[in-house]
């Protein structure tokens, strides 16, 4: 009986958040090592189905670097990287399209359906591409670096994505784009997810990571910072608390907030039901970033946050 009462209390706590986020769009960036963990993916997709069931509009944007790396090795092709981005020649592009826009997108769609949800595969093969873009040239010391068939998103077909969401289905979008001539490009999954969130005016953009958020001590999960404003995050970068590879991700989060997305979350995707715990509980399990705070700061992991 006590267990049943505890479950009821949890539902009551979640009810306020469910009502608040009903009808709101949440973009979920999925990729990396998570796609290698079938159990973690199953629980994450169950969370996505729950979100849709209670009235939220989840949209999945995915990458798949490790899967592409493995396919490259099987094809005896060597991956080349410049400034953290994959150089994509024609042979690499073929593999990226097959793995990313084909196998992974279809797997996620099929798995959502298998678990009782409804999803739509927005890939090239189905003629439902929703990301238009152009070739990306990196700037480095005043020089432009050509990465091959690597692009950036310049337009998102909002109408198609929203029509799928309002039909109570989950859009699943690979991080690739096409230009006006039909040329396909490999796109960084983080930037693709940000472009989709900005175009949809999303309530939330959630990055599923392999860490539990921003930490005061990056080696200690217990030092997770629950909530940060853009200004606080910039100060932590100046102080050296946010460093290395977390800097470009946080700077990108800040830019996304400035373009209208209300909240950006960084959570550990391998924590069971991390999506539900972050969205539908008061304290959350990751770090949320907001442009400005309307309530007192909540810095310690177990402090309440609005």
C-alpha cells in the first residue's frame, strides 16, 4: 500500500508539469554512445512515447558517430577529422547516408512503433527531407577549411514537422541536409537539433549526453549544477569551471536561448527514465540553461528548481 501511495504522490507531482507542457514542443538530440546501448535507447524511447501520450510534442534529431565509425572500418576507410568535424568525401557521404538517414532513423522509428508509440521517419529515401542547407566552410585563422560534403542547416520545414506532431506521431530526423541542387550534406547533430528547435520555437531542447550536466568539479557527479542563466554560464567559462569540449556546447546552448528556445537541458541519457525525471519532477536530474531566471537560483543538485 505504501508503494502504491508513493506512486500516486509521484503522479501528483508530475501533474503540474504535464499540464504546463501540454501542447509544447521539445526537441531531443540523440546520438553518440547512447545509440550503442540498446537498453538505454529502449528506456529513452519509452520516455518519448510517454511525453507524446500526455500531450507534449517530442521531436527527435539524431546523429550516430560511433555507428558511422564502425561502418567506415568495415569498408576499410579511414576517418579524417578537422577541428572535431568529420571530413566527408563521396565514399564517406555514402556511408553516412546509409547509416544515419537509413539504418538508424528506421531503427528508431520501428522501435517507437514496437513499444506502442507512433513515429514518422523523415529521411531522404522517403522523400520527406525537412532540413535544407548549404556547404559549410570552417574559418581558422582567416583561412577557410573545406570539409567536403559537410553542411549547415539554413531552413527547416516547420509545417511538415508540426503536421506530424499534431497527428500524435513523433518525427525522427537524421542530421543531414540537402541544398537546392539536391546535393546531400553531413551535418553536426548538435547544430541540426538547435536549428530544428529554433525553427519550431521549442519550449525545450534536450541534449542527451554521457554526463549528468554541468559540474563544478567535472570529475564529481555530485557537484552537478541544477540551473544556469546565460550570464552565469559565461562566468563559469571565464572561471575555468566549464572547460574543454563543454565550452562549445554551452556557447551553442546560449546562442539557442537567444533565438527563442525557452530552456536547454543537458542530461545523462544512460540514466533510466532521465527524460521524464528532468521534465516532470521539481529538482530534475541534469542542468537546465535559461536566458534569465525568474526564481531564486538552484545550484545544488537536490535543490528545487522551477
